[in-house]
C-alpha cells in the first residue's frame, strides 16, 4: 500500500465510524471549551519556579500556549504551535527546518534557548541547540506549552540563556478513549494520527499513539520546487499510576523515524527514541519531591556537500543521553519556601565524519553535575523576593555559577509588578571545541580551514528585567516585559597568526555587547463569542568585537533577528457549531551574515486561517490555510545557501473523530 493511500483509507474509516452513536465521548471537544480571561490568569504554571503557581503571579516574562489555542491555530507541528508565543522569534528555513529563539541570537545554530518535553532536555551537544524536525508529538495530547523569555539558568541550567520552552503533555487519565485524525492538502500532503487511552487496573491509566505525515517541497524564488520534501512517523505511550493521594508514577516514551530531502545536497535521516520515568510525592499542598530518570537515543545522518577542498560525503551522529534529576520543595517557617535539587547527565556521542566536516575526537563522553537552591521569601502579604543559584560542573569549563534575584509585588489582586537580575551561561558545544573543516594540505602547515577553539570558554549574560501583568477587567488582560541583557565572551572566529592565509580559522570569545527591548501582549474579549489577541515586540541588538581583538565575521555571525514583530489573532465561536480563527503577523527585515558583510531578509506580512465545523459531538471537520497572502515568501537565509528557499502557501483539510 502506498503512503498516499493511508490517510485516504483512514478518512473513509473515520466517516463510517462518525455515523455511529458512541454516547458521551471521554475526550470530546467539550474539553476544549474556551477558558475565560480570569481562568487563564489562574492557570497553574511550573517553569518559573519549578513549583505550581498561578500564571498571574509568576514573576517572569512567561506566556502560556493552551491546548485550545494549539487546536484552534491549525498547527500541525510544534514549531508552528510556537508561533502562538509572542515572546519568541520563529522563522521557517525550509520544509523541515526552523530557527527559533527568544530575545535574539536566532542564527543557523541558535544555541541560547533551552527546550524541554515533560522534563526531558532535547538540545543536542553538537551545537547546544535544537533539531526541531526531531521534536514531534500528537498535538491533541499536549496540555500546554510554557514559554519564558529571559534567563532560566538558576533552575534549568546552562543554555537557558535567553529563554526556556517547557512542553507539557497530558496525563493519561485526561486522554481516555479513542481519538483519530487524518487529512491532506498542498504542502502538508498527507497526515494521519490515532491515540487510544484506557485503564489497566484501578488508578492505572495509559495511552498509546501513532502519527505520520508527508510534506511537499518548498520553493525557490522563481517558483520552482526546492526538492526538500519531508516525511516522518512517530509512536509512543504514557502510563500514569495514582498509587495514592500522595504518590504518582509516570512511565512514558516514544520512537520516531524520518527522512528529509535537502536541496542540492541529498537525503537526511533521523531516528531515535526515549523512555522516561518519574515519581512524584506530595507530602502536602506546598511540599513534596520529584525523582526523574530518562534515557534518550538519537541517530542523525546529514549529507555534507563537496567544497573546493574536499569531496561530498555524509556525517552521522549517534548520541546516547542518560539523565537523573531530583527536586524537593518545602516551607521553612511562615515566610520562606525552599526549592532545591541536584542532577547528573552523561552523554556518549559517536560521530562518523564526512570529508568536508568532522568532529575530533569522533567519540566523546561528557559528564554534567548540577545542584541548585532557591528561596522565596515573603516580605509582606503582597511582596516577595526570590533568591537562588545553580552550580553546574561540565567537562569543558568546570564549575559555572548562575545566580538570580527576583522580586514580585502584587499591586492589587489583579495586578502584579516584577523585576529580576540574573546571570546565565552558554557552555561550550562540540562545534565550539571539536569541529574541523578538513582539507587536503595546501601547504605543510595547513590541514584545516576551520577548527574549534581549544580554549573556547562559556558565553555569559547578565540580564536585567522588569514587567507588569494585569487583569484590567473581565474583558481585558495583558502583560509588558522590558529587558536589558549584557553579553560577554560571545563566539567569534579568528585567524591564525603567522600561518599562510591566516588558516586555520578558529573559534574564540572575542565578542561582547547588549540587547534591549520590550514585549507587549493583550487579550480582549470583544464579545462572548469573539476574542482578540494582539502583540508587539521590539528588539535592539548591539554586538561588537572587543577592543584589540578581531572577528572575521565582524560580529555578524551570532545574530539574525528582526527588530520589530507584530501579530493579531481573532477567534470566533459562530452559530451552527462553527469556529472561525485567523491570525496575521508582520516581521520587519532581519540582517544576516554573508562572509563578514550584512545581508538582508526583507520584511513580510502573512496570514493564517481556520474554519472548523462540529456536525456532531464526536466529529470535527476543518479547513486550514497557512501563509495565505503570498504564493511563497522568504523568512530566513541559511548561511551559504544559494538559491534561497521560500515558504509556500499551504491549504489542507482535516477530519477528527473522538469517542
């Protein structure tokens, strides 16, 4: 059976089943009933302090993407869903690749954003960033996504420099019954997904899921296909055991297999899987501990094109990650609440080098030890200060300390002011220390064009933030965050002195600078059935070479970000069980590096839309349009790519059944 026939067969089956009366659905669309603005303000989040607290009182630049918002956006991937977070920069490079960051530094190898899925860190030690094509899930079973812009190193560790994305999936108890979806269209040609949740025994709940999609090529500027199609399949499970009121156990895992065609390069392949176990003990409402362990295995094969100095080949990377994390929280007297924890991570990385790209040594083991403590001190009923620090010991730079001081003032029961001063670090990656661009010997002293820096140190930031969050009325809520970040020892590229042609180039820490700006967002309940959401971000970046030092890229290689971003979303509940959702975004020009000179991606505007109909309680039919204003448009330029790839208009239909 061809892959193109699979979704069509499933659609036919869904239509047949939809006509059967199954009674009340366990996972009906009623669970996606829109929260009021007051309910959104009371929504519990955990990413700011690693313990539950209402969103309204979380003293950080945090935004929450709810399950309903993901559903109504029509997103089919996690990166598409992340466009709902106003405090992120999300740009699509080609069919299977995205660049995502917060508060700048959104380069080809963006490395200052920490991403977690149910507590499992998903960055790669190759470049301290995220391969977004690997991160997938059945979006129906994501409970919420918490997005923090600003440092989170005190609690989450290295690489939480400019932000933290915490993707939290649903408890198996909350996803009982059968859910199935399928559809297809232009860019998203075919897709299908199914999940079933049930019980094994009293208080033991489970779910299993599987999904598949096939995406078509994006475009070159002349409208021709870019030959970058992408297909992927994934499956997984989750079990939740409520042993008692005080003890819960979770066991979950998933596996995936995908292949991507990269324009003018060849076929890339990524496979992997993970398993995670967690024990949560709640001694009381404000005390308890979590113990979590996980194992993650990934395999990546990337074609590497030929250069003037080396033939084409393929780089393969096999990474095994073992992680254990313990966290304990408890009150100390009437005014102190302590959270502390410790962790250990071991990674085993094996690289099969390509002729034009290598990592030396090809096999590398790394250890990461960490411990943190944080104390929230209640100074008065409406005033609290939080102080804490995390110590991490890595095999590259040794001990790194990341302290934080955070103040929260509840001006009224509906308004909150906060401020923070934080230090965070971005520890070296294999790119920084171990990368090699091999070449045949141009001269006896030259064996490489580019090498990692043997003394490359951690990048650091001192961040100053303040913000305001308020429920101004039953119809209006909003938040404003202002920031000033001072960066030191940012990555640069230097020439070898006294060597022919200055080769090999190598990485150093010769850049410094600052960024500042603000993030503004607001919700407006225009009518009972109509909600609007608007946002605007301003980002100013000023990165320069340290006095007396050099960078062959003239401080252009670490930033590729728009100065302005604005968005507007509309969400309507219409008669006859119809839903109409639309969103528009405007992104100002961004500057990128072209061999030490600035290149430019023009500004663009785009619009997405979704029309949804529930003919019955169990059946849902949708039509989704993405990037509707242009046949194709440019969002990002990968360094050295020619011609540039553009993102095309996409329209697809979807049918979903719940029972």
